[in-house]
């Protein structure tokens, strides 16, 4: 049972004595615990019951039922993560409505996803409600083994979170220290020889209770994993080392203080940038092998060292007033070096051009979020008011350099390695960029009968500066201020049907430089959404449908003449529909399904030829379904199997929409068996070993998707 589930008491004292309203949650829903869901009250920071979450805090920053949240939200719990065995965060999102996960295919460096057609991994990643922003190459890496749940909030969220993607956020909730002992170890290996060993231990620290009370107790947890081995691409390892200690102190029933720390290191190599002809279509010689490595093992490397330290504090001042303060400091040091593919030198000879590349990024990010929640009534209207002050600080040392014409071409069938060609000349970027952001927000959730009205407003003040690292001179500075707002209304019929409508604006002060080495203009967005949520009585599950019209202004897009650089187009519009179903249909059967279809197009641009065109990398239809069945009794008790199908629609490889990347259908499979404290599993992604291109950023930048990956694992708890 987790300790640090701090969301509100909701006048618990009316129903029970105050001290009996401590949070009660399962220890680790990824472990085989057949009785784990008995008597459990779900909280937004605790385990999900099977596949069906009932509550979420991402849409309101309060403990709110999903059926009373007038915005599209999806929750992936630890059971689903365990059953599907994702290797990284974007794989967790593969079966989620509105999300295109793994934009760049079999890339070991980063997690990539689009929400409602827009790139959201850079400004849309949150950990425990606080942003993990990145720019340039200083991206963060989170480990699925330490995820209690992953919440996807679709649509603008700046009104609560400040600068973020107008299309939505992905909020990862960490595993918290449990009140009951956790002892868990797992090991596995896949068909590429990539093996791992992970562990999860925790529980109460041995203390002497006073007079039988549980107050003043200390709880801890340590989650860790070591992963090492190859991938489907030659000379490209995927080595990860991760540890996350945490502890919770409860001096009394109304106070909770949790400290969370983590440290990780990744050692891999860069992704292949391959030409359209030879991957999507055949070259004179056929297709480039998916195992081909375009760089040089003597030169190429991608290393990330990452550390985080933060805390979550909650104090129930009265039965109706709660104060929360969350804080975190995060540091990353990343080095990216290699020979990068640059299209065909001679397609008839199967020789591909390359350029010499180096990037060194060091970044620090600090977050502090103060919240005061007040619950009161005005006549028949029940209010949940939220007042907040949110502070962010970000700084990056961004060094990038490249040389064209210094690296020899490489033959894709007979590659020659062993080169070591140094970079020459001055870097094209050598800046320190600092951004400070302060935001104040207020929200009122008003409940009158079956109606719930949510009104939210926020103002941000942002200061951004750019300094040349070699001279110390300030070469760019801007101050911005903007208001963001949201209004949403939902009505819960007694039969479980809940129609809703919402409108929201967003504001995102982008950190980064355009192709002219100038600070990006702030990005803005607005969205109208209508939908319906259905939770049939007596059925453990729900269905959602939403229709939206989303506009994103000042979008940073890749310069088609140089994929290393970005410019800001005028406006991109996304209009679409999303359907999602999730159910614990029976005690044996769990189901999820998603359908996404939208029209994504450039609605304003200085280049009129691009108006009406769809940006690259962006499929406009996504369909997926997954089911898992586990025998609960009889001779097959403990045995289970699951499978899923994913359809990813076609996309474009060029801004003129003349080069199409075909749609693909992929199958996944899982077989597992639990016996006493043991669990064994075999998980397969891309069951038919389909060779396909995940997307293309341009005609010279295409990326193969994952080949068939078979992972065998065994775990033990005690």
C-alpha cells in the first residue's frame, strides 16, 4: 500500500474519523498479486485497478473522477505496462487514443510522440505533475520500471502547467514508498541479446510504534535496473543503468513528505538518417538492410547522464483546506557524436553521403509548484477551488558543430569502418540559454447536481536570454507575458453517460533558436472540444468519444533545406475525432481499444504553396486494440495470453506532400504464467517481422520501424 497518495480528503471527517482516512494503495501493481485490488480506494498517484482508472489529477491538479473531467484523458496503469512489456516510454503510449508513439521508429536515444498530430515530447513530458522540458538534444529519459501510471491529457494544458504543448501532455507518476513490504526482482533478454536485471524493494522502516499509532513512520523504496546489449542495428547498443530511491515520512495523519531521487546513464549510438529511395521505395539494388549502420563505431556515440532530486509535501490544514508543495531539480549531461547519413552520393553504387556531427548539451531545470486547495459550498453548489504559484527555471549550454564534405561516403552493403575524422572550424551554435518563468493560476470546480463546471485561468511572466559562451555577450533577450484560460462543462446522467464541452487557450514560451540563431517567438494555441464519456452501470470500464478543433501558432518546424535547423511557420490546424474504450470486462479479461482520425494541415504560412499541406512525419489515422486473458481458476489457473493490433496510417516525407510513407499494420503478442511468487512471460512486438518505415522527416531522413522483438522474462516476489 503506497503512502504518498496525497490527493484531497473530500470531507472524509463527515464519514469517518480523521485518522482513518490515510491513503491506502497497493504495493506494486506490476507484481503478480491475485488479491491486490480487494478493498482498494484508487487515488491519482496510486495503482490502477487492472486497466481501468477511475480518477486522475492531470486534468485539474485535484483528485477528480475521469467521468467528471470535461477534457479527454487516458491513463495507462502498471498492469498494462507489465502485460505489454514496453522497452521505453513511447512504447507505453502505443495503444492510447490521439497519440502517435515512436515517431522515429527504432530509435534508442529518445522517446518520441505526437498528440493530436503535434510533436509533444519536448514540451509535453511531465513527471509527477512537473515539467521535464528539453530543447536542442538535452532530452530526458524515464524508465517504465518506475512508472506507477502514465496519464495522457489531450488538449491545451497551459492553464495549469504553464508552457507546454497545446496538443496535450504525458504525465508520468512515479512509484511511491509502500506501507507494506515490496520485494521484487526481474530479469529478461530479447532476441537481439539485450538483457536486463531489475529490482523493486521497499516498505516501512523498522520503528517502534507509539501506543499502536502509525504516525511518525518512515517508508522507503528503491527501484533499479541494469540493461545491456544490442539492437536491430549493427554497432548500436542500448545500455541503460538506473536507480531511484525514495522515502516518505508521515509525522501525523494529516502530513506527508516524500523525497524522490533518481540517477541514470544511457550508452547508445545515433539513429540512421536514410534516404526515401532505398527504404520506402526500392533503389536499383533493392532496399537498405535494417541492420545497416551509417556511422562509424570508432566515432559514433550517444551518452546521457541524468540526475533528479525532488520532494512532494502535503498538509491537510483542515478538513476543507489542503496545502501542497512539489519541487524538483534535474540535471542532464549529453554527448552526441557521429557520422550522419545525408542522402545518396551514388544510388547506382549504393553509396550514401555523410557529414560529421557533434553536439554537447548540459542542462539544469528547477520546478516549484505551490497549491492551496479549498473545498466549500455556496448554497447547493459545491466548490473545489485551487490557487497556485508555479516557478520554473531552465538553463542549457548548447554546443553544436558539423562539417560537410569531410567524411567519405559509405556503401550500404559493404560498409568500411575504422575512420576518425576530427571536426574543424567554429561551432555553428555555442550559446547558453536561460529561461525563468513564474505563473499564478486559479481554478474553480463547481458541482451543481449532475453538472460540473470547471473554470481556470493563469498568467505567466517569462524572461528568456541567450548568451554567447565564447564571449559572454548577450545576443538575444525577450520578456513575455500571457494569459491562458479554460472553461469546461460536463453533465453526468444517472445512466453513466456524460457529455461535455470545453474551450481552452495555451501559451508556450519556446526555448530554442531558429535557423537564424534568434530566440523563438512564443507559441500559442486554442482548442474547442466536445465529447461524451460513457461508464455503464455495473460495468468495470468506460468509453469516450471526442471531436476537437485545435490551432497551433508559431510552430517550430524542420527546415526542409537543412534538417538540423528549424523555423516557425504561421499556423497549423488539427481537426479530428478520437474514440477510446477500456474495460476489465471480466475478472479474467482486460480490453483496450482506440481510434484516431484527424485532418492536419498548414493553415497559414509565408510560403503559400504549403497552405493546406500536411506536415511530415504525421499519420492522420491510428487504430489499435489490445486484449489480455488470464485464467483465474481451474487447471490453467495463472496462465494467460494477450495480443494487440496497431494500424498506423500513411504520412508524408516532404512538405509538398508528394512522397508518401505507406500505412502499416503491426501485431503484438504476450504469453505469461504466474505460479506462487513466480511470473514468466514472453512478449513479442511486430509479430510478423514486418519491415516498414516509421516516418520520414524529408527525402533524405527516413527511419525504419522496430523489427520483431521477442523478450523472455522471469520475475520473483517474496
